[in-house]
C-alpha cells in the first residue's frame, strides 16, 4: 500500500468531535479547499482493506479522501455526510413504507456488491451504519469490522459485529462472507417494517416477508448467495409494487370520472351511484375480512406460514384429509361418547404431528437440539421429537380408551 506522509495531517484543521467516544470521528476542514471531512481512527491491521476501499468508487459508499499512519495509528479522512442515520429516521418517522424500505435495501446492496467484488465483507450492517443524506441518497458507513474473505477458514480470526444484526457465523460458527452481510440487511429490513427482529416478529408485509425470511436463514447456503441475486429479488418486488399502485390510481380515476346517473321515476332506487358506493363498501369490507383470515393463516396455521407454494399445497391436502376423516368417521359413530373418542384420536394421530413437525409458532428455536446449526444434532432432535409424539399419542389413546370403558 502507498502510505500518505504524516505531513498530510497539517493540511486539515480539526473542528469538533462528532461523538463522545475516545478516538471517535472528528469533523475536520481541509485548509486549501475549505471542504469538510470526517477523520476516523482505525486499527493498523485494517490498513490494506481500507486502501482497497479507497479505490472503490460507488455512489452509496463514502468517498475516502486520504489514509494517514501517524504515531502508530491509522487515520482515515472520508467525506462528511450531512443527514440522519436510519436509526434516527425510524425513531422520528416510525415504520417506513414498503417502497422506501425496498429503495434503501437496494442502495445498500449496491454498496455491498461493490465491497464484495473486491473481496471485502462489511460485517456490521445495521440502521446506525446506514446514512440518509439531506439529498435523499443512502450511504453505507463505518468500516471498523471490515475483513477480506479467505474462504478456507473455519471461523473469523476477529469476531466482530452487532448483537441482533450479526449473522450466526460471525460468532464463531463459520467464516463470514458475502451472505453474512445479506443476513444483516434482512434484519434491518424487518426493523424498518415492524421495529422488531424477525425471530420475535416477522413482518406481515407480503412484499418483504419472503425476502427477509430467505435472507435471514440460519444456514448461509439457504440465503441469497450474492448481493446481485438479492438486488434482483428486490427489484422485481418493487416493480410489482409500482404496478399495483398504478393500477389502483387508474381505477380511482375511472371511478371519479364515472357519471352520476339519476332517474325521475318513483322507483326506490333513484341514484345508481349511491348503490355502487354501497356495493363498493360491502366489497371493501369483504376484502378486509379475507385479509384478516389470510393473516391469521399465515401467522398461526402450519403450512401456510411459509411463502412456498408446494408447502401450502401439501398443507391444504393434509387438512382436507383431516377434515374428511373427522366428518366421515366421527359423525358416523352411534353415540356421543364414541364421537368424542374418535375426534380425540384423530387429533392425536393427525393434528398433533402437524403442530410438532412444522415448527408451530417457531417453538423449535427454543429447543437446544432443534435450534442447533449442526445438521446431526438437528436430526437427533427430530428423532427424539418423533419418539415423543409416539409415546404421547400411545399414552393418550390408552387413556382415552380407558375413560371410554370406565364411563360406558
């Protein structure tokens, strides 16, 4: 790397520190051009990475003016960005609109794509490190945790990142790579949408839900494999959002321009427009009920809580068999006690495994073996879960039979 001479520091005048942290960022002004820059202190081992970063020209990354090694410290001079962090934007404006979230995420992905192309991983993507300039440009900042991808290490040499946003591999499970940044961005998108981490509450926004779910998979191989792939998914989703909005506006214009027809006879309905408004009101109410029911299914009913069509198809087939079995067999029983016994048997044999093996309400994250990153441990966990189902079902069926014999 080409080091900048220490004399460079004399060309800048320190204005004021931007935070209360020791060796925190300082606002400085270049003496000859009168431009403002931010002076930051970085560990010396990041010198090569920051030199690589300096050569990257990307609209959503801050421009690095100079690198200076002085008194055993590495100082970076980068452009001064006037604006707010995404954390401040969320705190001041609440939940962001879907269109804005997609736009912010796409901008961050373009910045990450430029880093990844040079073999660098940011490793600390979070709302506090995403700036919204006064001109509306998104900037990914702060490179304290940046590292180069090795590809042959079992874990990162230095484990850095912010709890809640850092991917599992950043805590020693594996080496972080491009997919680690995509995991963090998925968390950020969910925070923007519902102000919660996905594991606590995944957004119900259908334009974001599937993307966030895939980006934040525990296994890196199940996530988006590159910033470009995730950017394409976001671009397609934004195009769908734009088309939906255009269609809604066009429909609204048509309804506004529709003439009001009146009649002079004594018919009870003298204003067709009023009737149409009533029909639309009923239609809107019906759609709302459908949305409520759909939301309930997506949140609570196993098989429908995923965006995968094949899983929903299997779930629909399974529940259809269960319903037909209950109606066909339970109702055919001659006595009420036999109906109850048959109904309980069906629930134990068919409904219980649907709850246990489909991660109902995400309970598997709370169980040691099932929440493990190790596939062998998870297999053992599922095996124990299967044995638990057999034992609980066998015991309950025998108890059900005993109760029936005892009272009949």
